[in-house]
């Protein structure tokens, strides 16, 4: 039984090394592209037109970012079996795996929050634009 468990651990290590390339690619993209682009969406412009342009750009980025999130989550799912192993030899791989998981979850959460914030900001600006137009029309009607 001990030998079988050791063989399974070695198989997991080999599998991890295959999946780690995906983790590294996703992690590198998050650090070098994703986080920078998310920071760019912190300060949104003050006009509806500029905000709609920012939303369009964010949607294009969101498609790519969501694909990286999906790929990272699929890779993590392949490694779910690691939870059953607790040997010292596997520990360093579990630590790496947890680091990738934490990074991916944080980025995906920030992506979701920014998506929601931009959408809500656009809706708010559109509402205020309609209110402003209504006030202008009402003022013109009163002046006539």
C-alpha cells in the first residue's frame, strides 16, 4: 500500500509539472497584463461618451481575461486530487498550487468587481443623462 501511494504521488508530481506550464502562462499574463489593465479601469471618465468607450475597451479585455481565468480554473481542477496527499515530498507542490489558486481567485474576483462597477456606472450615467435631457426639455417648455 505504501508503495502504491508513493507511485501515485510520483504520478501527481509528473502531472503537476505538465499542468504547471499552464499555471505559469496564466500567472504571467495576470501579473504582466491583467493587473495593469484592471488598474486602468479604476478612474473612469466623467462623460457618458468616454465612459461608453471605456466600457467597450473593458469588454474586449474582459473576453481575454475571462479566457485566462477559465484556463487557470481548468488547470486547478485537474489538480484537485492533491488534497488527498499529505506527504512531505508533495508539500512543496501543494504550496505552489495554493499560490496559483490564490492569485487566480483574487484576479477573477477583481475582474468581476470591475465588470460590475463599470456596468453600474454606465447605467447611472445613462440615467442622469436622461434626467438632464428631461430637465432641459421641461425648462424649454416653461420658457415658451
